[in-house]
C-alpha cells in the first residue's frame, strides 16, 4: 500500500500552448515557483506527454492545431482515471458558450491571458490542496477496502469453522421443522439437535444477548458441550449444568443465553423440557388442548453452579404430538403499523390450524402475513419437533461421531455406585464410553446404550425404588410416578447397583457380557419364561427390548442379578443392521 500524499514536494505541471512566447512566459513563471514543467505545442503532444509523465496539474490552451484543447482534455481525463488531475484552461475567450464547452470537456477552471503571477500561484496552490485531499481520501478508501477484504476473508474462514463446530446436527430429521433468519453471518440465536444413543433426540434452542459476532462467540463452547455430552448419553440435566457453568465462567457480566433444552424419548413417548428465559413453548396435542411450557428458570450463564436448577418438566406425549419453541425474534416481529406479533399472534396461529396443516406451517404463515413478508427485523428462530415412533427415527444414532483410536479387545470392568450417588449421578455415559473403546462396538452405540440403560433403569426404579410400571399407563399415574421417583431418590440409603462388563473376541467377532446387580427386593422372575408383553412391571417394556437386542438373559438370586450376552460379527461391525445374535431366551439359575 502506498504512503499517503504530501504537499511538500514540487509539482509536475504540463503546459500545452501553440504560442511559443506564452508557453515560455508561463513555463518560466512556474519554475520560479519551484515546480517541474513539461510543455507541448499542441493537443496531441500534450496527451502523449501526459501518458508518459503523469503530470499532477495540466494547463491547457483551448485553441491549438492538430488537436484542440477540448479534445485533449477529454482524452487526458480518460487517461487519469480515478486520479484527480486538475485541468485549467488557458484562454482569451470571453464567450460564455465557449467557456461552458471547456468545462463540459473536463476543465476545472480558467486562466485568462495575459497571466497574473499572483492569481496563477493562488490557483495552483488551491488545486494542489484539492488534489492532495482527493489522494488522501483515495488512499484511505483503499486502506478501508483492503481491511474490509481481509475482514471478510477472515469472517468466511471463521464462519466455516463456526459451522463445523456449531453445526445443525440432525435438524434435517423428518420429525423436525425449523426456520432461522439471522441478521448477520454470525448471530445470537442457536439451534442444535443431536441424536441420543437410545434413539431419542436432544434439541437446544437459544438466544444470546446482543447480535453479530460477540453474541455468536458463546455458541462455540455450547455446541461442543451439547453435541459431545448428548452423543455420549448424558441426560439433559447434566448437559444444562455443564453449559451453564461454562457460560458463567467465560461470558462477560450482563451477557447470557436464554434457552430451552428438550429431551425427547420416542420409545417411551415422553419429553423432558427446561425453559430458561425463552418465550412460552407449546405442546400441540392430537387429541387434547395445547399445553404451554412457560419459562421457569433464569437464562444460562446467570447463576453459579450451586444455585443453578436443572430440573426438567416431564410430559407424557402421543405419536403425532408436536413440540414448538421459538426465540423472542418471533414475538417481537412488527407489522407496518409497528404492532408486535407477541403471544397473542402465536396463540391465534395455533388456534387456527387447518386440517392437514402443521403447527410449524400455521405459525410461519401467520407470521409472514402479519409482517408483510419482512422477517429480517431481528434474529428469529422457530422449531417444531413431532413425536414419532421409534421406527421413523432409526439410523439417527449412526450420525454420532466415532473415535479414530483403536481400543482394547479383551477386558473386564466392574463399576458400582451406592447410596445417595444413585440419585445424583448416572453411570451410563461412563459405561458406554468404556464399551466404545472396542472398535467393533462403536457402530453399535445405540444398542449398547439401550441395553445398559434398560438394565440400570429397571434396577434403580423397580428394584431399589420399588416403582410399579403400571402407574405410567395413565396421565395421572405418569405424574405420580415421577413425583414419587424424585421423593424416593432423596431417601435412598444403603443400596447399590453394580455393573460387571466383560468383552472377549470370538472367531466371528466379539462378545460383550453384561451383569447388572442391585440391592433391591427383586421380583418373581419365574413368571417371565417367555418374552413378556408391554406393561408387566419390572420386566415389561425393558425386558422386551433386551430380548430383541441381545442373547439369553439369565436371572439369579431374587431376580436382582441379571446377565445378558451381546454378540457382534466382524462383517457387521461397520453396518447399521442388527447384529447377529444367539436365539433369545431366558434362563433361571
């Protein structure tokens, strides 16, 4: 980049006049003023000299042979391009039309003959100041242009990195509809969706304070925590606690993230919701009135870990029910009269859903109509999640990122948690991580997680807490079940759950043997000699899943010692089909 221009240097001035005497007088006068002078006898010579020497000011006679001053002025201005080269006509003309033609040809001023030294010096200095100012502005413009180019290039690189980290996950799943209209490349709204190893989905929608890059910076650690923990099987509450602690530590005072985290379990037909500072969410039911999900917590990044509440609201759903959440950009969208869409706009859109219309289309249609199609007034995000059956979501867990590291093949691990830890900590992510160290099991993360989860849930909820599955068959019983679960978890004393995992290689692949023991009262396992039907207490839905996923189940003692065998084949270790398993059955010892 060139340095800014200076006014302390002599000027290169071009004189073009067919009068030798006039040209000599003017040339001498300008040299005495300290300038360098080039001279030409006609317009053609003047254009050629300008092309060769690039003078800074041109004094041009209007009437010359070969090429008059007006044509020479036009060509010189063309050659100068964006440079400001003051062009002063030397003339004895007094006719207004003739003088006007000189200005139209590109002239900037006139010097009348005979010449006045004082006037010449004043005009040269004035036009030089103008020329320097133009060069300074051009120089600054070029600097700004270059800085903007570099900034745009850096933003594009940052955007690619940002999108790779804060990616959309499984937002393209058939059960999810979403709209995002950011005000800039980076914005304060976030929307992430990640499959859980058990086949469910966790979805995070949020709105950081502010706009642009500063607001988007917080999305990077949030995305890393959300995707990393969700894919490992951590619960929504654990994910929330970790995100809140991270944001509290890194965000400046006054900056936070209004957010909602949803954990959807399609096999159980239930959702868990946490809303901290976002507008009301909605559950639009297929056979009942919509349910509002208001904010019950402060935003993420406001409270420290000791005061943060990650308790989730648990709702029973039916296939076809739809969950809807939005950022405040939806509520604050204005129409031509300045009115906001607000809660009333959302409620009216949901009340007016037509046959065959989805809640997403209803709200977006009403929003477009209200705003006149102008939805770029603020960062705006809207998302819906339809509760679907498990079959509609098969394959989502295949998107979980796998480790590139080789792991052990022959190993045994025992892990036990006791007493109050049972109500405060889930061992499932840790146990899944141990199993995923085996390369042949990594593509089976979903099935392994379900296997471990069902064993653990049955041991905790039915074996130790003594909760009957039958309660969850009605809406009232569903609420009672989870209220009683929380109460009994806080009263656990002198109880344990122990997992023993053994993996070994076989001729066809490998075998994982899982033993789950608990200190509960057990159950009458002799009644379960055949794969059971859903809803039969301890060994209801969970036992059905275990039969479907793996080999024989062996019950010992009072039924609180369960062993299950999971076989996998080399030929199927990288595929998504069910593994080859031994014939299902139940043995009693």
